[in-house]
């Protein structure tokens, strides 16, 4: 089946191979094959296809080839990867339009992408262009055949190539449903796209933070620390626990995000995480209704006993440095176990973050915001206990209601990831 699919695509490519520069005056005899790399269910791919189909209908010399990277044949996905590398795009995204030796990643609203496509098509029909995608199929071209420079959300040849008109303005493929900015008294203009993603970050991190699988360890640690006479040691050991928790969580989430970005626009991965979110949401709601005490069911009593014994030894150790290392090691181990209890939330959040076309520094800034909010409840409980010299008894109720909120949030996000992932592309 794959061989037949490849043969059909190669036949189509052969029919458009005659794109080598023709002699002057032969413009009317030239034909041009335009490639659209797309994904099933992508609304912005449909917008690009609509623009290109309209241009092809106006000029019979233009042929549109749509290649679905998530189809049955593996070859379009392979050529998509080679096109990304060839034109220097560092992130896999669709739609990707290749016109001769020019590429355009994403789609701009207001007719800007269509105008860019039209300029590129006119240049190729006038001057001739190499067929880069066909070259990938036959191994005839390498990266040196074209020189490209970044131009907004596309690439263009250096020295007079068509500018896609995307250097400024908002990308349609990631446009929010809200107005781009809102004006607030005493605050000024706020970017609603960033605000939406930031709000989602805060909500998911707050829900993730109230987790009984890690909370009981913190409460037990506070109980041990309150028995110490050295308040400086109390603050150092508690701070070490919180710092190690934050560092471990940030590292794990950054690794997940980088893996998703590396895999790129893979429909099955997005759908799988959506299904995981729905399943996790159902489990969270089940825990809310069936576990009034919000107890952790991941760790066994034997495991808890071992953790408690190790923590007691670390807190009461004579050497402060050894105690700090021991507490941090236990924090990492316990929170790795905690991930089994709430893996759905960080997994879904990193997928949502990957859907937003942001620079790497902003991706990691949002991860940092997530971790800070995630740790706020632990930090508040710890500081309150250190100041009041007693442990709050409200942590169980907070954790229980976090199951209710988390279940609703995960069910909603899971459904959106499966059915309308474009709604989660805030910025």
C-alpha cells in the first residue's frame, strides 16, 4: 500500500519536474507546482488551501499538491521534515507552503499570506524556480541550492525574493478568540493572548499543587521540624525541600516539553494526550466522590514508613550539609512518585504550551510560572507553620477540592485537544 502511495506521489512530482529556469521569453510556457504540507483537521491549513486553490483557479499553469503529513503514506511526513531542515525552520508546524525555492510557515489573516503566495508564484513563473520538494523525492537538491532568511513566519531567498508580509502582525494560525489587546484603567493595554495562556497556567498549576501524594510528606516534614530547637535549621531544611521539589518539577516538565516540540506536529500524540487528560479527569472526579479524606493511593503504607524513617534521620542528623542533601534527595524521590498521581496535568499543560508558537525563552518562562504557582500552596503551608509553630489541618480538604477542579479542567482540556486543538493556541 505504501509503495502504491509513493508511486502516485512520484508520478505527480514527475509531472511538475519541468521547473528548471526556462529561456527568456518562455514565461507563458512555464508551469509551477505549489506544495502544501497540511494536517487533517487543521483549520489554518484549510485557509492556506483556500488561498492557493483560488490562485490556481486564476492561472492554469499553477498546480496545487496537498501532502498530508499524518496520512497513511510515510513519505509526505519525511519530505515535510526535509523541507523544514532545508529552509531552516526550527519548529515543526503546519501549514507549510513551498513555492519553488521559497517557503511559508503558518498562515496570516487579512489576505497577507495570499499576497505573499501570489508574489512568489509570479516570480517563479517569470524567472523560473527549482522544484525543491521534487528534489527531495529524487535526492537531486541539497541545502546549498537556496539561500533563505527569516521573514516573519516564512522564508524567502536572500536578495530580492518575495517578502511574505509576515514580519509584523498576528499569525492567524495562533490567533486568540478574544481581541488582541484590551485596555484596563490604571493598567493600560494588555495582550489577551498572553493573558489567556498565563491564566490557564495559573489554574492548572494551582490544581496540580494540591496533591495528597506530596502534601503528606510536607506535613510530616513540618511536624519533624517543629520539634527542633534550632529555628535556622528548620528554615534551611524546609527551604531545601521546597527548592528540590521545584527544580525536579521544572526539569521533568522541560524534558516533556522538549520531547513534544521535537516530535512536532504529530496528530496521534496530541490525541493521545487528550485521551490521557480525559481519563485523568474521570479519575480525579472519581477520587473526589469516593475519597473524602483525599488520601494518596499511590504510595503503600510500607513505602510511607520508609520515607518517614529516612526523613526523620535526615532532620535529626548532626551534620547540616548531610541533612540538606538527604532532604533534597527525599524531595526528588517523593515528587517523582507524586507524578504518578497527577501526571495528567503536567502532560496536558506541556502539550498546550507546545501548541503555542513561542520562543524557547518564553516556553521556559511559562514553565517557571507553572512551577512557582505549583509550589505556592506548599510554601504557604510551610511558612504559616513555621510562624505559627503548628501544622494546618486544612490540607486534606484543599486536596479534595483540587480533585474536583482538576477533574473538570482535565475533562475540558482533553476534549478540546482531541476535537479543537487550535482553540488552545493562545499566543
